[in-house]
């Protein structure tokens, strides 16, 4: 890839992101994440077609966000808008479906600013159960 983002940025991720027992493919597609961070195209394995199929619904949920990690069928995403506004969301994936399981939006400026120690507190992401199948 031509864009340099960081030492730990991957151009291709091969992982079972929807927990169906088949490898899926995440491909770096450009700098369209938040503030020029990497953006990705998501291909999930379709058992019936026996091939990888682009998942546009997942891409839509990730639009304008940056992927931070993938753990157990969940994508962790974040965004920033200007110097103050921030947001995070947790997207659950099962089969070819994707849904937002949790989200929070906050500001780091002014009287409603989140405290700095609360920014890294991810307790808001702890959910009961799994994404719907």
C-alpha cells in the first residue's frame, strides 16, 4: 500500500470475523476512515456460494469510522470529528448480518467534556449475550 499509517496497520486481514468457521477477508481499500485512517472492504465467506462475498452492509456501518480491532465476531470502531467530538461503536457480526451492539459519543472540550480517565474506560462495551444470528 502507498499510505503509511503505522507499524501495526495491515493491508490484508484473514480472520473468521463472523464466527461461522470460515476465514473472511478484510482488505485495506484506502484512507477513508476517520481523519484519513485506513478504510477497509469486508468479504465474508458464503457457504452456499463457496466464495467470499463483499458485505456492503458492514461497510456502511463502518463508514467514517476507523477499525481498531476484531474480537469474537465483534468489530470495534471509533471516529473523531474536529478537535473535540469523538465516538466509538461496537458492531456484532453473525452470518452475513451486522448490527451496532453498543455506541457512545462524547466531547473532549468544554463543560460537557468527558474526563480523560473515562476515555479509555470500555465498560460501556460489556454486553450480555452475543450478536443475533
